[in-house]
C-alpha cells in the first residue's frame, strides 16, 4: 500500500519559506494534535456513558428531558415579540369575523322575517292551512276527503309498516 491510501499525506517538498527542519516540526506537532483529538473523543464518549448512567440511576429519562426542553422552548416562543404580534393579529381577525357573521345573521333573520310577511308567503301559508284543516278535520270526523287514485277503492291501509 502506498502512503496516500493509509491516510497519511505523502511527503512533499518543503513549502516555500519553510526549511525541512521546520516542516518536520510542524508535521510532528500535527500528529500530536491529531492524537490529542482522538484521545479527547474517547474521553468524551466515556463521560457521556457515565452521564447516561448517572441519569438512569437518578431516574431521569431522555423523555423527561425532552418534555422539559419543549416546555422551555414553548415558553420562549410565547414570550417572543413575533408570537405576541401574531396572537394579537389573530385575535383582532377573530373579533372582526365574529362581528361580520353576527351582522350577516341579523340580515338573514330580517330578510326571512320580511319574506314571511310578504303576500306570496301569506298566500302559501293560507293554502297549506286550508289543506291541513281539510285533512285533519276530515280524519277527526272519520271522513277521508283526499282524492284517491283510480282503482284503489276504499281499502284501508295495512296496520304494519314495512320498516
């Protein structure tokens, strides 16, 4: 295997302005820093495991922490200026919508009242009342004044309904 496939940079001629000795010192320092990074990652992983164990023993769960974080975040959102402005705008929009619907309901109510007092509706109401009185009055007297279809005769309707 060549040195490039092993993750080590191949030796290059000295960078302009650096002597070979300075370059070697920098490479040694780079190797030392990379080794420290690896060590720090290992230490961090061990600390995270230890932290998790302590939380488990204390009964602290990830879900509990998540709930606490979400609660804190929601509180932060609620006290934000943008949230307050949005809430105020939506509240005003709701009030205006409510007022508009109330006005529209009053207008519809008024129109229905006007329609009920119209001559056409009164005429219709009178006709329905006349038909009702004929039907109800006839049944009370035992007489059926409703026109019957041809061939139906005077046969009574069956007492049992199909439903």
